[in-house]
C-alpha cells in the first residue's frame, strides 16, 4: 500500500499534492465551514482543486499538448459547459448566483479530463482509492463518536451552521426523534452516501491480488465502522446504494466466499448501528418495504421538475434551486427566492428545462457506458478489481441522482468524475498494450527475409529513379 501511495509523488508532484489536499478538505468541509465561516473557507476545496487543474494545464502546455485530451465524453462536456454558460446569464438571475451555480454544475466535471490525463498505471488509481477509503474510515469512526457525544456538542452556536444542519434529525413511525449524524460532511445524506460508496470500494479492492493480505484484512475491517455510521445517518438511499454495489459485484464475480464475507461485514455494521439507536434505526429502514413511500420519494424530484417545465419549458435559470449557491451569498439577495427540489435531475429540470435534462441524460449515459466498456476490457487484467470498484461506485452514485445530488456534492462529484476518467485511461492503456503485443508477435510469426527486404527496397528505388533517368536521356 505504501508503495502505491508513494507513486503519486514520482511525477507531476504539484498536481497530485493539490488534488490530495482537495480530497482531504472535501472530507473536512463541514467543520471548516462551521467553525471558520467565511468565503475563503467555503471555497477552500475549490481553490485546491483549481490549483491541481492549473498545474495540470500548465504541464500540458509545457509539453506542447492540446488543451483537452480526446475522450468519448469530452465533446459532451463541452456542450454541457456551453449550455450552462447560457443559463448562468439567464434574465432574472443575479450574476453572482448564476456564476456560483455554474461552478456547482461544471467545475467538478473537469476532474474527468484530469483523471484521464494524469493516470499512468493501475497503481496511480489504486493509490487514490486507498486515500478515499482511509479518509472514509476515519470519518466513519468520528461519526460514531459524534452520535455518542450528541447533537449539541457538534453544531456550533452559529446561524449559518444551524441552517446547514437543520435536517439532522428524523422521526420514527412511533414518533421518536433520532439524531442523524453527519460527521465531517455538510449533511447526513452526503455522509451516508460516502459511507456506502467507500464501503463498496473497500470490499471490491480487498479482492485484488495486487494488495498484501494484511491490507486486505484492514480494508474489510474498515467496512464495519462505515456501515455502522451509515445506519446512524438514517439515510435510506445509502443502504439501497450499498445493495446495488453488492448486486453489481455478484453480476461480475459469482463467488460464494466473497458474498459470505460481504454479508458478515455489512451485517455486523448494521447490527451495531441498530443497537446504538436502541432499535430506532430499524424502524427507519423498515420503511424501505413500503413501496408507496419509495415511489413517492423517487417521484417527488421529478414532479417538481415537471411542474417547473410546465411553467417554463426552457428553464428558470442557473441557480434558481439554490444548489451550489453559498448561504452567505443568498443573504446578499433577500428578494431572490429559490425553488426547492431534491435530486440532480429535478434541479436541472427547474434550472435548464427540457434542454438541460436531455443534455444531462446524454452526458451521464455516455460516461457510464464508456466506464462499463472499460471494465469489460480490463476483465482478467491486474486492474480488474480497480475497474470493478470504480464502475460499481459510479452506478451507485448515478442511482443516487434520482433522490439526491451526489454529482454536485463535495467531494462526491469530483471523485465520481475523476475515477471515471481514470478507468477509461486504464482501458486505453490496456488496448495500446495489446496492440503493441500483437505487432511484436506479428513480426515474429510473419518475418520478412533480409534478401526480400533488399530486393523490395531496390525495386522501389528503381521505380522512383526511372523518370529522372528518362529525363536525362
């Protein structure tokens, strides 16, 4: 593992250092915002990520490369950027709110191009996956402490912090109020989805032969605190996400031993979470059996979006839902009233109407289809588990867009795009390796005799020189 982490500092050190710093800040974003409220703390993640992009682009310019690498998703991203730029200047939307929303929709997607370009091997990607899992385990452990300490000890006496965490409770069917932990994230939903995402990464990566047995054990043990924290968040969508990850793993690798281990680890974490809440979490998650409740939860964002499209088919402008707009910036415009909607699709229907919905579907469809093909191409290679972990996590997060906003969250959105670009690069590297292998063996299997080469070369020279001899004559 340490060798995998050390590989990040061998090339493009400034890019990797800034990117790791951004990921670290992304995992600590809530306490930074709560305890040091200011525009700088709010945009600290963006600043470090922007530094990574700056060092990456200047490196490409120094090498004389094109500004953007050519990938199947690049053109769709450019179309999406152009559309967002138009809607950021929509009439009736304050300029700063529109620009802030533009950053929320577009800024993190550039991580796809960054991940594609800086990936040199599976070891690079594995190092980033291990960084994310390690930070998630620590956040999960802190989340358990947060629950034991109580809500009063973790929410500062600040108006913005109280507004940010106002949904940090839920009511059970029997009427009991339960605290929803959010650890170092801005909301319980964001924290729960990260626990589900990192648990799936840890489970799949622990099957890799490229990792030592000791680290495989640590990866699997780390699933327990993450699953316990997931239960303490009360986030039902996160539990569905981890089940989707297990199903995708079964689809790819049908090994009973793997699923016995997965079931045992997940069950231990779930049991601990239920015991800590004295059974209240069980009541919360038992509601997943209510099909009407689930359909209503999924349909609500779409109903809000459909109603907005009826009112304004071409959208209400970027920033109208308030997503990506800081709390302090909303205070600058007291007459600006956002239209609330949950889920990335609901939000884009409100802000960019029919055009935005179509472009987002095409963008995500292209990205997921490319990732799925990459995983199939990498099957049977040393990078198989890396690709499977990334693609499973991508589909888990993709399903989450129906009821939440993982693609717009910190650091979820940036990680989602970064790893998709990385897995596509691994697939392209494998394709190049196979082509080079075939060329090498084709020359061995079908050799060209030296005499044949000389005769062919002489004949070619004769054909090229005959017109000149004819002119001299």
